[in-house]
C-alpha cells in the first residue's frame, strides 16, 4: 500500500491518512506544475474532508549535493499550499451533502471551491479540485506482505490490486511554475512533501508523505531490525519534518531502514547494494529524507518516477522531470531499485494499471466507484 494505513494513528483516523502524492508538469499546459494529495483510503462515495485538519503541500528548492554525496541539499525558502474545508452542510433529510474549501498559497494566491465540483476553483496562476475519486494507486499489497513474512519474492505474473475499485479523497492543484520559483528563489528542482496538520498556535503534524512505500515496506517490518525490533516506529516518523529530521530518533530510523533495505536486496539472490561501515545501506540516507523531487524545467513524462534519485546515485544529471505521474508504474520501478539496483530484469508486482487510468486533463482522476467492493486481505493494516 503506497502509504495507506501507514501507522496506528493513520489507521485509526482515515480522514488524516495520506495515501499518495503526485507531482508532475502539466501534460497540456507548459509552465504549470500539477500536485495531487490523496487521503482517506477505502472512502465511501459520500466521504468528505475534515474541517479540523489542514491538508497541505510543502515545496523547497533542492540541488544535487556537492562532492558526490548521495543526498539532496535542501534550500531554506519554502512554498506552502494549504487547503482548508468548512463544516459540511446538511440536506433536508439530515445527511451531510455539501462542503466548501479554500486553497491558499504562501505567496498570496488563493482559490475557493466546492467539494466534488469538477470545474474546481480558480484564480490567476492557481486551480484546485477536491473530492472523491477512484484511487489511482495500483499494487498487489497482499503479495508484498507475503514477501515480508516468508522471506521469498511472492508476486505473481498477474497480481491483484489491493485498492481495485476503491475510492479516496483527492486534492489536485495546478500552479504556475513562476509562483513556485519566484517565491522560493530557487529551482528548477523542487522537493515536494504532503502533510495533514492539526492547525493552531502550535501545529501538530499528523501524517506526511514523500515517496511511495517508504513507511509500509521499509519502516513497518520489525524483524530485520537488529536494534529496535520491538518498536512501531511509523507514528514517530510521521511527526517529523521531512526537511529537518530531528536527532532524537535518527539512529532508530536508520537501523530499521538498513535492515529492511538489506532484506529487499537479498531477494534478488545476490547483493547489488554493498553495505558500508556498520551495515549502512547506500539508499538509507536518500530515502530517509522522504520527499519527492520534480524538475519543473523538464516536460511532462509518463514514466519518470525515481529518475532524479537514480541520477543522484549514479552521479549524473537527471534528463526527465522526475516526480510522479498517476499512471506511472512506480512500484515496479521502486522494487527494481531495491532488489537489483537496476542491474537486472524489471521486478513486477503483477499489477500494471489502476482500476481506471487517469486522463491528461483536469481533474485527471476517474470519478468514484459508487459500490466499492468489501475490503479484503491484511495489506490495509500494514
């Protein structure tokens, strides 16, 4: 599961549970960046957003670190896009039926909209949609859990998508590149993080998300951790600032990732990622700082997820926009990176597309399933 139910808190309160984020240049409108934040896994067709939570994107300029370091250097200036929702109104029969929202950019732009209105809300340089859509993620989560439990690669040639015909609540933002580059005084590479936050004098980060399958495939399994095998670590990690991880639990996160990354590498029958001193995995520092990287100077690409990360590891420059498009088979790219370092056949989970693939026009994602099937399998609890 991309980030569905990625910790006890998220599992207990689905409306704060970030399932995915996406970041890509607009396929139809050059100079426009598209951002998407999905929450509420397995939502019903009448689900609504919380009026007590801020749903936000954070963007900072990044560069390839000097001296060959396998990490991104993150700038200090930040662009924040925050969506807030009003208390839903009730219809004559007492059911919650309508909800208004507002999206504000830290540089001053804002747009109001009505939830589930496919036209969304607009202002100069900004367009927003929010509502129930078909979950665009595709992955055989049950077979991933089986792999973790048995220690053997368990994907089938034809897999079963765990979220087949399931819905999410989606927020989709189109933003002029100029608003991002001018406000941050940087670019063209940007780190993107999605968050759900409890607003107030002291904000509380409830969930955050950068790259797919960091928490559920790397931080959830305890059995490969030689130091902290008895700790459920994901809620602690969710509270962290992705751009400034605190020192308090860094060693715990590193221990968990080092062990789990070594496990995934071993599934290929040989070691493709040589461990460093004290068992440090080469991908740990890169993936630990969990944000998606998109290049706004490059054109739209259907299959460019993890391109910036792979270029960084190779010591080359990225040639595509990176980020992530809805129909990109990101999981196969990710599994191949973990298991073979790209030095072999592509690893597949057996699921190649979403229930209904996204389109290239706003709001991109398919309308919701009116009768979602019952949720089956243990993957939703990972």
